[in-house]
């Protein structure tokens, strides 16, 4: 049986996962920004300030080693957060702050527009990573997941969950198909169906109990809310049917039904 009261320290696991998510988001974003500009087709802009400063690295803490004077052209090679690697006509390469770069002009004689992730990108992104916590029929559940969008209306997800009960812990792996009827909405609902496995690990030492692994299926509904930049709040409900083996539970009906509620945060790219 999986429906028992839990006293597990979910907060510790939540903080750990959220820390890992933040670290991953920072590094993933840096890598994605790097791909906004390619070395084969760099973007050229013209300096209109008296000069623009080139730093040795992506940050104010790196020293200025070169300046490019007014009316000179520079090539934007790649981006790392709010810093941009550029190449001057002399061949020198360095990092320029977003603030200075936004005051340069494009070949069309317009100020350089630097776009961040927007709600439109939320509706058409490909990948999503997140973590959620909540209730699994009286047990505390912590989940991390990764999703891939085939189209804005259809995605697939793989998730891994740890469930904490009073007398046992459980590990669950789940694969889902999600339908997003209104992907462009800031409050975007979705429907999900999927299957997976759950392994129950009893804590009792007085009675020798065997670990139990069962197949499961689910249907569910949820809501994704675009927050800002690349971050999403997500809440969902799932109804599981766990197909317990006949050896574990006598009788013809060996299925157990479980309700799960959880919420959390994710980032997309």
C-alpha cells in the first residue's frame, strides 16, 4: 500500500533541488546566449559613443584592456548573460556590457535591440526543466522533470519522483504526453496522460518486507504560468492507477488509485 501519512523532511530535498535548478538555469542560459551569435555570421554594429570599452572577461570585475573609438565598427560574436564578446577591426576581441552595446547602431542606422526571452518564446520553446513538490495520497512527493515540445500544442515529459511515507519511501519514474490547447496564453492549461513504474521500499526493520515494484498509469490536468524571462510556475493534478501484482494483494482487483497534487517552478529554453 502507498497511501500512508508522511513525516519526511521534504523541505531539505526541495531546497537542494531548487539550488541545483538555479545553478543549471544560469549555466544553461549562458550556453544558449552563446548560440545567439555565430562566428561564421557575426553581427556588425557601429560605435556612436566617444568610445566603447573592451574587458578581458564577461563582467565588471575584469579589467579594460582596449577601447574602440567613435564611428568604428565591431562584430558581435556571442553573448553571456548581459555581456557580449566583440571583435574590433584591429582584430582585438573583448567583452562589452549590454548597456554600452545598446547605444551602438546597426547598418540600418538603428539602435541595437537586444531581446530577452519573451512570452512569445514561452509559447514556442522546445525544452523545459523543472522541479515540483506536493502531496501523493498523504505522502510527500518531490519531482524533477524534463520536457520536449514537438509543437507548441504537443510535448512529452520524463520525470523522476521521490515519495516519503511514514513506513516506507518510494521511487517513481513516469513518461507523459501533454496537450497544450492554448500555448500562447500567459496562464496556459494542459492535459496529460502517461505511464511509468513505482518502487516501494519499506522502512520497517522488525518485519522483513520485500521491495515492491509496480506499473502505473495516469491522467491529469495542470496549469503553466509564464512569470518572466525564462521562468514558469506550474501546478498540476494527476490521478494514478497502480497495478499491483496478484502476489502482493489477494483477490481479483489488484489496482490502487492515488491522487497527486503538486506545484513548482521551471525554466525553458
